[in-house]
C-alpha cells in the first residue's frame, strides 16, 4: 500500500509523482525520490524493483520478510532491514521496515506495524539544509527515528523489572515472580535480537573502515545513532543480567522460606507430640499408678503438660523458629 | 551410486556422459560437468579422483565421512563438507554431503541421507542465465538448498520448545519437562554443530578477504546464504538460551511446588495432631477428672476438638497453606 | 550555572572574561579558555555552542544528559561524557560531567552531582609547566581526578562485600545475606557501567592508533589514567565474581542448614514417637495383660520407655544429628 | 633410551648411524636423520644437543618435561611438545612427546607413555614419494599419528557419557551419576588441555601467516591435522557442555524425586494420623459415650476408620501422590 | 632500604658505587648498574629518579604501590610491576616488585615481601656470557625467577583442591567442603590477578610486534617466560573451573544426602505410626470388643503389630530407604 511518494531537489519538495513515473525523476541530477510503502504487495515490489533498479536478492528478502536486522551493500545502493518493536497491552510486538537507499532514492517498506514515519518526513522537510544532504540523510533520519522508539521499550522493560524486584524478597510471591521474570526474559530477548545485529550493522556506517556510498560524509550522524544503540544494548544486557540474578535470588528465597516454614511446623508438631506422649503415658492401664489416684493428679498432669509445652515454645521462640 | 552426470555449456545441457568419459568434457573450454553420487563406493571415489584430478586428502575425507562442516581450498578447487539434517519421527538424523568444485566441474557425494538435490538441478537448468555463471553458481545453489532445509528444522525445534514452555508452569509436569528439555537440548546441539562451522566457512566466501577462485564474482550470492545461516544460528542460540532458562525455571517450580505441598501436608498433620492430643488427654486414667462424668462431656469434648481443628483450618486457609 | 571561566596563556591566568566575550580569547594564539558550568541551562549551552563553535549533536547530548561514558571526536575537538559516582548514605548516586575540548578551550558541564573540580583547577594553576601543555592537559587532569574518585567507591564496595562474607557461613543469616548481596550487585553494576565504557574510550587516547588532536603528545598521561581504570575495572569484575560465588555458597548454606535442622527435628520426633507407641500399647484394653497387674509394672514401663528414648538419643547424638 | 636412528636420502634409508656420528650425516645435502628416543636421560639429551645444535631453552624444556602442548620456532628449527593420551583401565594417562625438527633432522623424545611410533616410520618408509619431502613430512606424520590416537579417547569418553545419560532419569541413581559425571569431567579436562593448545599451535603451521621453515609447502597437510584437531576439540567441548547440563538435570531429578517421595510418605502419614485420631477419640474415658455401648459399635468404628482412610487413599491416588 | 648496588661491564662486576654516584657509571658506554631496593622510602625513590632519569608517573606508581602487574614503556626505558605471591601458614600473601629497566641500568624495588633476588644476581654473575647481554637479560632473569616461584603456589593450591575433592563425596562434610572451596577460590583469585595481566604484558615482549628497546633480541627468552606463565594461567583456570564444579557437586550431594536422610526418617516414622494406630484401636473403650477378652488377645495383638512393622521394615529395606 502506497503511503506517499515525493521527489525532492535542493532540499525542497518538487513533485508527488505516481509510482510508475518515478524513474523519470530518479534520472534527473540533484533530485531524489522518497517512497514509503506499507505491507507492500508482490506487484508493488516488482514495480519498485524496475523503477529503481533494485537487486533481486534484496527484493526477495523484502518480499519474504522476517529477516534479521542488517545493512547490506548492493553495488552503490544499500538494503537495510530494521525491526520495529512495540509493546501492545504488555506483549511485545515485532514489525519490520525494509529500506532501500540509492544515490537518489529512498524506499521504505513497513510491515506488520502500526508505527509510521510521517513525523520523520515532516522533520526532514522542515530542516531543508539537512535534507539537501540527500538520500543518506533521509536514511539516517529513518534509522534515528526507529532507534529513538526503542528507548521507551527499554524503559517499560526496566519498569517491569523494578516492579518484580520489589516483590522478590516478599514472602509467598515466588511463583508469580518466576513467571513474570520468565515472561520478561522472552520480551528482552526480542528486543535484544532487534538491537544487537543493528548495532553491528550501524557500526560499519559510522566510519573506521570504508563506508557505503550513500552514507559517505554522514559518519558523525551514524555515530550518533550507533551511540544510542550502544546505550540501548547496554541497558538490555543489564536487564538480562539482572533477570538472571533475580531468578537465582528467587530460588534462594523459596528455599529459605521453605526452611522457615519447615522449622515452624516442626516446632508446633514437636509441642503437640510432647503433649500426646505425656497423655499416652497416663492413659496406660497399669493397676498401680499412684498419681492417677491423687486428688489433684489431673490438674497437675495438665499443668505439667502445659509447662513442658510452654518450655518448648519458649525455646523455639528464642531460637527464632516460631 | 551414481545419481546423474551431466555436461553443460553456456547454461545448457549438452550431454550425459558415462563416468569414465568425464575428463573429455572437463577439458573442453566453457564446459562444465556436474556429477551427483550417493553413498559413493571406494571405487567410484577413486574414479572421480582420476577424472577430475581431486586432491588425495579431500578424497580421503569424503571416503571416511563424519567430517565437520568446512570449505577447504586445494589449489584452484574447493572441497566442502555440509551436514544434512532431518527430523525423522521426532529424532534428529544427520547426513552429510561432500562437494568438490573446480573451475569446470561440480561433484556432490551425498551420504546417509534421503534428501536429494534433483530440485536444485531442475532449478539451475531452468534459469540458464544463472547456470551460465558456471560451477560456482551450482555450488551456491547446492549450499542454498541445504541451508533452506535447515529452516523447517529450526521451526520444529522452536515449536517443540513452545510446547514445553506451555507446560513449564503447570503443576506435576516437572519430570517430563526436564526430560523433554534435555532431549531437545541434544537435538539443538546437533543442529548447532551443523550450522556454526558452516557459518564460518561461508563467511570466507562472501567476500571481505580473498575468495577461492570458483566462487569469484559470486560474493553477493554467498552473502545471501551467509545471512540465512546467521539467522538460523541466532535462532539456535536463542533456543539454547531459552532451554537453559527453562531448566532453571523448572527447577524453581519444583522447589516451589514442593514447598506448597509441604505446607499443605503439614497443615493437615497439625490439625490431626491437635485432635489426637486432645483425645489423648481425655483418655488419661486419672480418677478425678470431673468433666468425664458430665452428662454432655463427650459432645462438648468433640465440639471443642472440632472448634480447635476448625480454627486451625481457618488460619491455615487464611495464610494460603490450604 | 557558571562556576568559573578563566583564560590562560603560557600556563598563567590572564583574565576571567564574561561568558559572552569568550570567543575573543579563544581566537588569540597560545591562549586557552577553561569554563566550568554546573547543571547548565539550555540558554547557557546555546551561548557556549556559539562562543566555542561546538557541534550540534554534542550539545544535544549534553543537553539531554543521561549519556553513557564516551569520548567522541568532532573534527579537531573532543566531546567526552564521564560518570560521577558517589555513595550517599549507602546508596550509590550517579552524576555526569560533559567535557568539550578544543585546541584552545575546555568546557566542563557537571550535572546532578555535588562533586566539584575546584581542586583540579587549583592543581593545574600550581603546576604551570604542565598547564602550558594546553587544553589536552586540563582534559587529562579532569579525567584523572574523576577516576581517582572511583577508588574509594571500589573500596567501599569491597568493604561491604567483606562484611557480608563474614556472615556467609553464620547460621540464620541467609535471608539478610542474599538481600545484601543483591543490593550490592546493583551498586556494582552502576559502577561497572561507569567504568567499562570509559576504559574503552580512554584506551583510544593512550596511543596505539591515531590520537585525537587535543590529546596528541599526552599518551603517557592517558595511559596512566587507562592503567587506573584497568585496575578499577579488574576490582569491579572481581567483586562481581565473588558476589556470584557468595550467592551460590549462600544457597548451599541454606540447604545444608535446612538439612541439619531437619535431622534434628526428625530425631526428636522419633524419640517422642517411640514413647507414644509404647504408651499406646500399654493403654490397650485387653483383659489379660499380666504386666499391668505387676506391683512395679508402671515404673518398669516408664523406665523401659526412658531407656528406649535414651538409646535413640545416644545414637542420634553419635551420628551427629543432635 | 634409543629406539632407533636412521639416515634417509631421497626417501630411502641409507644408514643406521650410531648417535655420536649423526652430525656427519646431518651435514650432507639432501640427507636427513630421524632419531627416536624414549625417556631420554640427561646425557642423551646433551649428546643430541651437540649433534643437532639444538637450542638450550628447548633442551631444558624437554629435560624438565610436563610442558603444555606447543610448537615453537628457534631460528630455522622447530621444537614441539605434544601430549600422548591413553585410557588405562578407565583412568586417563598422560604422556608427552617432544619433537625437534630442523631442515635435515627429526628428533622425537617420548616420555611416560607406552605408545610407540614404529608404525609411523614404517608408513613413511613405504611411501617414499612423501618421505622425499623431508623432515617436515616426518613431523606431519608424527603429529597426524598422535592426533589420530585422540579419536578413540573421544569415543571412549562419549560412550561413558552416554552410559551415564541412560541412568540420568532413572530413580535412585543420582549419587552414582554425580560421581561418574565428576570423574568424567576430570578426564575430559585432561584431554581438553592436550588438544586446545595444540590446536592453536598447529593453526599457525596450516598457513595464513608465515610458516616455520621446515613446514613450508606442507600447509595442506597441516590443515588436515588442524581439521582433525578442530573436530576433536568440538567433540570435547560438546561433552563438557553435556556434562554440565547433565549435572544440572541430575540435581533437578534429585529434587523432583525427593518431592515425590515426600508426598508419598506424607500421604501414608496422613492416613495413619486419621486412624490414630479416630481411635484416640473413642479411647477417651467419658462416662456418657453412647456409641461405646452399642452392640456393633466396635465394628462400626473400625468400618468408619477404614472408610475414612480409604477415601484419603483414593484421593491421594487420584492426585498422583501414591 | 638498599640491598645492593653493583656496576657491571662486559658481564663482570666492576664496582659497588654508593647510590649518589650511580649516574657516573650509567653514563659510561658498555656499563650498566643494577640496584636492588627493598620497601624504598620516598627519598630513596627521589634519588633514584634523579640518578637514572626515571619518568615521574612511573616513580609515582612505585611510590604508591598496589599496582596491577604491567610492563610499560617510557621512551627508551621500561617500567614493570610484578606481584610476588607467597603462601604463609595457609594464607596467601601478596607482595610487589617494581622494576625500572633502561639501556644501562636495572632498578628493582621490592615491597611487602620476604622473597629476595640474591639468587638471581648470583646466577647472572655466574653466567657471564649471558650477563653481557645487558640490562634486558637481567630484566628477564628477574621475571623468570618470580614466575618460577608461582609454580609451587599452583602446586599448593592444586594439592588443597585435591584434598577437598577426596572429601566431596563423603557424607556429612558438606559444610566444611563449601567453606574450604570458598577460601580456596579467594586464594586462586589472588594468583589469577597476579598472573593474567603479567601474561598479557610479557606477551608483548616475546615478539610478534615491536619490542621495547631494552628487550630487543631477547624475544626467545621472554617467550620462555611467556610459556611458563601460560602454563600457570591454564592451571589456575583449571582450578577455578574445578572449584565451580565441585561447589555445584557439593550442593547436589547435600540435596541427595538430605533426601536419603528424609527417606530413612520417614520410614521409621511410618513404622512407629503403624504401631501407634493399632495400639490406639485396641485402646478404644467400646464395650463389645471380643478380642479384648481372649486369653491370648494381648500377645496376638503384639504379634500383629510386630508383623505389620516387620513387613514395613522389610519393604523399606528392599526399596533402599533403610
């Protein structure tokens, strides 16, 4: 589905050509065309392939979808796959945007996601001195916008982790803690798989070695994106690390709590066992058991039992079992 | 066992020579011979060695089998070992294909596997403009086909993992979970050992450094295979990671469940212990126990016992033990 | 908020210009201006950007704050972010200082921290032969001062760890140990995230490859900082490693203690169960139970019970259960 | 102790000189001497040092023994240490062979091992076209033979692991499993320490960078050894990984089994506690307990107790505890 | 404190100058001065700094002490920090030696350690052909001596580990095992921190890249030290790995033992519970309980109880619980 298709020259919009006339604009010097598609059909991709002269393997990847994040060079053009991550009602949702960048075109194909990039286009059109830098800047602006949207995801996961942490030393919450930690770990894994390969890919655009043509002279900008990604990646790793520790701690807490409960139960069981044993002895049927005949034998027996139990209770209390 | 042996020129089939005449075709310029063997005998390999001039060490490896995946250069030719992975009735099954690639020949020897590559040959013969690229393209097409067959294996393992995950927080399934996780881990290990070394090997074919001769100018294609392998490898690592976490979670669940059961049992034991202790006391044989003589002593005693047990029950219930 | 703004020439203070006249001094050869801000407002940063000609992306980072530690080059100038770590009442507190370094200026912006760098300025002004080295030396002096302040943090964390370690084999302290270890681990993580990226960043300044312009000829100094950071990093890793081991040991101790308690309880339960069983037998109502009629039946029975319990007690004692 | 000492020219044996005349042969062009010693004495090593002009540090290493596997260059010659691994009655046994290789000599010193290399010499003398390659080929043949002897060790360890795995889900075998896994892990560690450093060392001989002189033009052969070592190393790592998992699983099984036993015991305890409680009630001595006077009170009571116990039994059975 | 100060020329001692005249000797060609200090005071270091022209940062490091092991270049000279590790009465003790090496001087400053290097000096003076190699050889000889002293430490730790391992499957030793393993791990950590950074540092001296001036042409010697360090490092890693496994195994053993004890206790508890239940039934006060009137009712009852308990005992025995 076409979102929009605009031709720019010198940082200014000059036309909104229909898809079939794109190649006319692409061939004009100093002009570049920026097309945005959403859940593109096979026909649309085929048309784009012809208009822009895209590489077959790249178009196939965009058609199949479900690629891992990457930035690949095909001659003078770039094909990038980036994950779009959203949290919808507590569940993490994974979309994908495929970006083709050539010297004078940018084509973005967004799949399975409600996020749009109208804001990116608006910002680019506002800042004409930057848009004049051409397709490389648009590519940067798209990646930057996507990466910026990772931050609230990280924040949400960190908040969730903190909520769990508050419960981790609470009694009786072990089962729900472990379930929540496990669910959180799966979400973090999704984000990690979106971020880590992109970090590697953007690392190559930020300089050091040779930089693909459309991104030449943009290293400072991509380094900025790289820096953001590094920050996200570090946070994600910290969350993962903390989840692991929290799981281990949770297990320890379960064991400790069990031990406490066991002691308490055993203490009470001991107290009643003593009472029962005493009662059993005076319940024996020997003929000659003088105390049974005493006037105050019964209350004395009850008292003795109570005192024995009391001493036990007091000792258990003192040693912290009750 | 010979599957087929075909000579191609300019992307078109020109002959199906018998094995012993291969060398005549190999020596013709612009021609290449593509031979497919299955569970090749020692004699067949010897014949191939002579016809194609294969290196002794490579032939020895193909003869012994059970190699790890690799791509080796012998002068101008390549010797590759790739694992074929199938899931047969829940068990993972490991086959092997050995591929010899020279400037004008491709020899594939398939061992211990029911998978065949007839589809690859058909696809190559269909796409003549690609087959014209020569033996390097056939090599790519074979690897691509094998790697594509890893995807359903990954899917199957992921599905199996998800089935286990659904049981992981269910009560009473700890033993079967741990057995299934262990079995799954062994399967994943087999796939990992098929994928990881191949990833390294294909990484060298996709460019960056020097590329072996038959694969020159094919980097874009091998990068595509490399990308697929990376995706598979990432999935395999994610499965392994999740299995480890699931095992740990499973152990936690066992401990938690045990704790719950213990509390429950202890609670009931406590209730009965109280009843027994009371009954024991009134079972004592003291002569002066006035309540024993009361008209309603017995029902009162029963009531008292019931009330005591009831209070205990209510307290245990409130603290979540029952 | 402006802390101070001083112009230096030949290692000596020559003026304290107002912020708006900085550019006049910056343009004079052999002169450099050192400005220190604290929690700079947006306007102040904008002014600095104009006076020093700072890069937009760097100023944006300084404005947003919450960056990870890094040292970035923008043309001939450097932008560095360094974390300030304090321990306030047992909690770890994270501040940040952003440093812009050009050939003839140093601008430090300190955020969310009570630590100041007046001492650094005083030391630099004292050692004129070093201050003559220019902005690069000031940059070194700032980093060196910040890194030196990490050492007491490491010491505090090590002390805390040692206190926990002293409790780790003590009975009954498992719950507090695990809580303290967990809290300590979070603190160590904060320090780790301050140190590890800085280590990488300073590693690039200490030579080997190309060194950013303002730091040229300062490699020996930055190597010294790098060495300090490596020491801190090693200590932090050792603490983390020990925490992990201590957690594992703590879990073992819990399990061992539980086992000991269980044995003890079971031993006592056994002793009373024996008494109860004997008593129960003589409490049976059979008509012909000759021992019930004996003169000393009752004391004999009590003796027997006592002896049985005594033997049990002695055996449990011997096997270390009691 | 001298095993044998032979001089070769053009791939053919020309003499068996006494040790003291070796230097005469070494100096002849196109000739090389191959000496095999076993548990060499200090004097023998001193003699060899003089005859071949070996480096002092290398001879010292050979004299002390207990080196880790390595391949070191001393000028134009090579000094290699390789571990010999045998399994003797279930225990792993570690020997060592030190090999000195020069342009025209090979000296192997075998220590603390019953394995000999007579087969290697026989094979080399049989394949004269290879022996003609000189000392480098002999060096390859020795390493190849040693590495080949690692395979049965790996197989034995894998078999042992599989035997343990068959027991891992069996009830009541936890203690022996953990003991066997621990013992196996120690054995695997010995093999790992023999293989891993050798892998690195042979990696340098198989090309890529500069190759030590005696091994020049032998890269293809050393790559073959390297490939074998990689296979062994991968297997060893897989065994280690599986042992770790198996230990974890074993612990889980212990906990699960304990939980099952606990439930079972608690169930029976509950059933008897109910019977005891009922009996205790009718053992009370209240005067007015009408049911005690009933004709069929006793059988009714027994029936009631039986029914109560039966219901409990049935419920426990249903919930899988019995 | 000065240990000794000697000037050498051509491998021979020529004088023992007082510290203040060192610079006269240092300036003579072909001469080098070797000074050994112990726990040097601030003044001594200042004097050395002037006599040898040491770098300020290096002297500061030596003054502060507590550096991590390293080898740093300052122009043409080297500054090295190496840890001295001793085991005193079972505790590990950490000293430090700082070595300054220039073209014609060696200064070693030993801190907090009883180990001395008189043996090194004696060996050097004995082997004049090596001492002639100059300050680089002395530097090697010192490092070599220190590294050689690590071996007995490793042996002591291995012995301690083996002693623990012998106890690891013994019953009732879990608590002391875990305490000893924890203490051992701390000791190993100290050694690891002494060895690992030194390994990296010496790795740079053994060749490959550029080698600091005083060590030029000494690569073979430093490779020997490097090899020793690698061996030590590997041993240390193996010990650490084994400690981790042993801790895990110990936890398993605790759990297994607990399970065994639990079963045993539960079995005995069951046997007594049966006896108590039977006794309770015949202790009921029903009027019509015919068996109570039988002549041999009592012995029959005792027999029945004994048989019931016997059967239970036999069954528990068979299933291995008793």
